[in-house]
């Protein structure tokens, strides 16, 4: 290893292993390009080796006993310090996020604030890691439970929320007493480096938190299959997540996967239509539709469908597309060329399936868009539940409208996908709203607000093909990162005969 460095950022990024910034021995480095201007290279990221990943796992393993013995309130104080540093550097990190991932500066600031909120919540849990006292059948016997860390956890995160998602995995893992090997998405390594700088400066001891940059094929595979890793938390595609779950289950370790979404907004005939349309705009086109909670389907009662569509088209036409660093931009580019081609391919699929393209559907090629991955906000009408654009996750600014005859059919359409992350209903009828809450096959429901968003103190996750394992965030996050130990304390001081079942 090279000597310790103050920062992981140079023209070529470094890994962070055992408290040091380490130059990778990789023979291949990938240019990290600004998706709004692919000619701008922000840095180069290493395709780290399995050996380097193994070094990080070893460092985490060696650091675990001392970190486990560190009192939880002290672990929480380190996170509070990380929160303060993140607050001080919020604007700089938001700018980095926008340049690297493409979302607007407004969206990036919101994401950084979400990370700050998560750190605040999880840091406070250092003084609250909850056990329970339980009545015993026996006299003078106390039963109680304590929470203990799992050991080394591997965290594998996506590119669409490269600040918030790593933080909402790292924070509960560390407060619980685990040590971490963190593999961020290949498209957003610079945000990961900036986060590691903050945690390092906050006082996380060497080896407790390690960063390895590289591919899922090498770095991710090594983390998932190393016997020294006791748990995996993953956010990303269904294909990769199910593979990780299968590999982890073969080793008998704990696995948590948050994967795809195909989220509906249901607009009933009594809804506030202006409010509903704004919710669709935010949910469908915010962050360029690159959210697992994006509102990619709109199920609208047929009696108000034409009114909703005209309002939606008018509002979509006013969306200002551009570089996310421009304060006037409402929607930035897609993250890279691969995602661009995926979205354009799905638009063609929608046309070929017989859906009615109402607006958008094109890549923007004229200046100033010609150097980036920009696509128009796209809206399809007359979409059937059997169509691929109604069932498969596109991850772009493409919204499908399905017309329903009544409330029952609207619920049927909302549930007619393999995924179950988020759903929204717009109505002024509280009885139907609560009925929708009962019937929606999702992990979270919004009433009269869009499918996006969430708060640090509330659990996050989905059902069906969306999620495997305990929820993330809120108190439920600690269910994943800790084991419960039950203790029986007999304080009689006498020998006695006891029958246990």
C-alpha cells in the first residue's frame, strides 16, 4: 500500500482501505464523464482487482472486534460529526452529484439533505439500540434481549442516488457496530470518494469503513462470495439482486435487496386534478425518471382522462431541459449512453405495441444538448396492462396512461405488475383512499402526493419482486444490521429443578 493520503480525489481516484487512500493496482481506469457534456471528464476511476477487494475485507474483519466493543453512543457521536461535515459541504457535494449523475442541482440538494437527515436519525440511535425485558415463568428470573452486530457487511449501491443510498446503508451499519466494505456504482465513484473523506475526517477508525471502486463482476462478486463477509445490502436491478440473494443464501448469510419499481399514480374522478397532474410531473420526470419510486404509470378514471391528459401535456411542454448545473433546468440528462439507448428502445417498443404517443419520444440533438444524453419528457396514452411499457421498469422520463372504468379496475391496474414499491392515489374520498391503502400491493402508499419521497425515520422498501429482506431506514434498518441475543438471568442463587421446553 502507498502512504496515507489526505484525499481520495486526484485525476485518478483511489480506494480507501484500512484508513488510507490507496492507489489501485488496476491496469484499467474508466473516464468519469459529465452526462450533460460527455466531453467533460471529471476524473478516472479504477477497475479494482479481487486482491484489493480482499484486502479491504481483511481490514474490515480485523477492525471489527474493537469497533464492536466501542460503546454505541460513541459510535453515534462519530456519525453526528459526519453529519456536521456533510452540512458544511452540502453545496459542494450537491454540485459534484449533479456533474457526475446529471440530476438538477435542486434535486441534488434534496438528496444531500436526505443524507443529512439519515445521519441525524441513525446517530441518535447510538443511545437507543433497543432490547426488551420479558416476563419469565420462573420466580426471580429476568429475561432480556440485546442487539449485537453481524460483523463485516458488504454494501453495494446504485448510481441514481449516489449520496443518500450509501449513507442510509452505512449509517445504521456503523452505529450497530458492524464494519463495512462499500462498493459504489461504477458511474458515480466521485460521490463515494467525497463521502469517504467525510466519514474519515469525522473519526471513523481505520478498517471500519472501506471503499473499493470497480465492477460488480469483480469487486461485487468478491464481496458477495467471501466467507469473511457476514451480510450483504444491495440496491439495484432485479437481475443482479436476485443473483446476489441466491449466492448469499448458499452461504447462509443475511441478504437485503431493494430492486425495481413500476409505480402507479391513481387519479379518481373526484381528485384535485391540478394537484394530481403536478404529482405526475414530479414523480414521472423528476430526476429524469431515474428513481426506483418514479411514477411511470398513471391510472386515471376515464371520466376525467381527457382533462388530465390535456393538463399533463401542457405542463410537460413547460419543462425546461438542460444541464443540471443551470438553475433554470427542471430536468437533466440521462446518466449515460447505455441508459439513453434503453429509454429510446422502450419508446419504440411502446409505439410498436400500439400505445398512443402524445408528446416527446425524441433524443435532443441540437445545441446545447448535442454533447449530452437528453431525452424529451414522453407521454403515452391508451396503454394496456399487458404492454411491456406498462409492466417493465424503464428508468427514464416515460409515463404511461391507463384508463380505468371504476375504482375497482383502477386498483386492478395498479397491482398488475411484478413490482410493489410505491403507489399513490388522488381522491377527496377518505373511505376510498383508505380502501386503496388496504388493497395496494406495495411497500408504501401516498395519498394526494406523488410516489416519490420518504423520511429518514420511516421504513423504506417494497413487496413482490421489489424487495428481499428487512426494510431500510427508520428503526427497521437496525433489524437487518443486528442479531438479537436472548439472556436468562436466574438471580435466586439457589439450585432448583427447571423444566424447559
